C-alpha cells in the first residue's frame, strides 16, 4: 500500500516525462507485458492481476527514482529509509516482542526466535538491513565520511539479529564485491575485519555452538533447510508448462513438503510462473543492468545487482512488488538516466563511485 501511494504521488508529479522514460527500457516493458499476457492461460487470474499491478507500480517507481537522481541522492535516501526501518524494528522487538518477533519450529535448530520487526518475515528484515549496509559502505568510499561505517555496523548487526542466513551471506558477498571494485587493499583489510567480527559475534552471542552457527550460515543443513526439496518440486511442476509458465503470481503446490507457499528461489519461481520466455527476459534485464553499471562505472549499482542475485538464490524477491525487484529496476533505469546526463554534460547525484563525462549528442544508447 505504501509503495502504491508513493508511486501515485511520483507518477502524478512527472507523468509525461515518466511514461516516455519507462518505454525506453524495453526489457522492463517486455517483462511486464509478458506477465500481463499470462492472463490468457493463468491458472489463477486474480493472483496474476495483482502481481502485474504490483510489477507495474514497481517499474514506475524505479523509473521515477532514476529521474529524481539529478536532484536527489537516491542511494542515501534509501540508506536512511532502511536504517530507520531497522531501528524501528529493533525497538519494536525490544518493546513488544509478542508483536515484533515470532517463534518458529526450525527443521534443524528446533524452536527458534525470529525477529520480524516492521516486516512480515525475518528474511525481509535481514535483506532490508543488508541493503542499507551496502549503500552506507558505498557512500563511505566516495564521501570519505567514517561515521557512515557506524551505519554499516548497525545494519550489519541487524542482518545478524534477523537470524536470516541468506541475508548475511548476501551482505558478505556483496560487500566483498564492492571492496574488490574499490581495490584489493580495501578488500583484504576490511574483509578480514568483517570475517573476524562476524566470527566473534557468532561465538559470543549465539546460544548454539560456533560450529553449528557457522554451518547455519551455509544453510543449516545439507538440503539448505529444505530448500533443495522445494526447488526440485517446483521445477518438476514447471515442466507441465515450461515455455509459457503457469501465469504470473501463481504458486506451486508445496503442501506435501512444507507450509511454505513459494519455492524460496526467485529465479525458479519466475521460471515456474512465467516460463522459459519470462526467465530469458529477466536474465536479459539483469545482463543489461550489469552492462549499464559497468559503462557508467557505477559501483553502487553493480553491488546492488550482486546483492539481489545472491538473495534470490535462497528467497523470492523477484515475482512480487518487493524490495529486490525495485532495486533491480531502479539501477536498470538509472543506467539510462546516467547516459542521458553524460550526453548533456549533467551530473547525477549518487552515493556510489560514478564518473560521468560528456560524450556529445552522438552517444549511443542502451
């Protein structure tokens, strides 16, 4: 609901420019259009309609954020927004644990305490905090503001506190990717600090043993907490409609395996509900976003793409109006806006390491 209201406000303020800009990212338009066409054969048209509506809203919001990049540092806006939700979630868990947390029967750890804070799931809390930490770390390099590392530390703690192994792995890999793009000395130095800090935290603060917690970060069990079974079953059901998919937003029937309603893998879920055509469109969208980030030397965008891809290997942040999908569409549209700015000699405000030089009116467009 908040996403929809924010989208309506931004669309109303810049409708003409926004619509024209949206259609310049043809892969996003193609993915939305293919999702809509799925209504013809969808097994659940209500779910498909709501999914397409959410996807359209996210696409418009991502484009609006990219257009606002010339006057606002959207990366910093997102960083502070997600940091605020991390803080609010922590305070809610402390003040009202019966509301801000749940006890879950875990396949390998038994009854576990899972903070959810202002979110529906602990994985959403963890992923939001991971994104805030990544954006703060990217900003720390360019702004040379060491206080931003406090923001990194707080959100890093919230990732660990969320008890979401997938979010912690996402943060570690994305941070390492960002550090490597900044230079190997940063990667070795800060990477070592991060590993030592994470190990010390797990050893000192967790009720289970250090080795158990370390294995937990790798999935907590040999079948990744049941995910392998979910993936196999979803793929088996996808074979009944491998090209077209079951229809955007349609879920596999996993009742015989678990109470989970989706496959816990964004890419497998896209293949299930939008088929081979949908997954190829989405793969092309990711490749285009990577190419644009590389051409613009946009390390923040590249790091966010890494984070979204890693996170979706263990959870689903792609098929709904979710944060992961918004980030991917935003950085994809931001690549278009950066090229426009370069052609005009303008500057895009950005918390990441971006260098944009005027290229003249003859610049080619992606």
